[in-house]
């Protein structure tokens, strides 16, 4: 995957993480647990996308 696609993927994952953070903040009752779980999952996906982008940068700079 080229660098721009990797950057776009990180941006999309970050946007999803922000949305899930907002949803978690306003969720009530049983919905709160689901929102917390979704936010955690989005955070993991964002971290993986950032790691791939970092790896891509490191490989490109050698």
C-alpha cells in the first residue's frame, strides 16, 4: 500500500475513534458498555494503522 493510502487509513481510523469517544461520553445504561467496548476496539484499530504507517516510513527511509 502506498504512503497516501496508509495516511488516509490512519485518518479514517482516528475519525472513527473520535466518534466512538463521543458516543461513549453520552451513552447511558446498557448502551454505555457497548459504547466503551466499541471505543476500545476503535483505539486498537487506530494503533494498528499507526504502527503500519510508522513501519512504512521506516522502510522508506532506509
